[in-house]
């Protein structure tokens, strides 16, 4: 078995995998964006790790959808927004002091949720998609 060649992209990929693992354990931190970032890093540095991630039982489908269609599922979108606003908002209310730090942190979480909201949604299985991305019957 050959070792993964460590370069800047590989190290960044492993860092994103570590953050994804932490995100799976903590409700205030998302998982899938870090998995997608790790896959992008490994696509540039390690075909073996990239292939492993694309074939992963839990996250492989999301990675393939993002790489091939630049979309995320409706469920993933909803869960991500809920976790960002629910976990991040709760943490902000509980731990961030009043004033500009509070509003800054809350604004960052709201911005992140807005970015996820505007990600393109993958069509439901069986739906055809036109060239421009619009659904057709």
C-alpha cells in the first residue's frame, strides 16, 4: 500500500477532514462543507484519497453531486441551514458578549446560512434537467 504524498493540498485536505469530523460531533459546526473542501484538496493532490472520498458510503454521493452538478440535496441544504442558525445562534446567545461582538458573530452565521440557501438544489431523482439548470418534465 503506497503512502499519501504530503504536500500543501494534502495537508489542507486532512485539516478539512479533521474539521469535518469535529463538525460531526458538534452541533454548531457543519460537516459537509468541510468534506467537500477536503475532496477538492485531494482532487489536486491525491487521486487515491479523492477516490476513497468519492466512494465513501455516507458522503460520497454529496461529493459526486457537487463535483459533477455543482448542487446539493434539499435535505442537506435544510439540515445545514438549521444547524448553522440553530447551533450557531444558540452558541452566540449563550457565549458571545453583548454589543458589536454579538452582532458580528450572529451576522457571520446568518451570512453562512444565506450562502447555503442560494446553493443550487439537485433535482429529485428521476427529474430531467435542461442545460441552463432549469427542471423540465
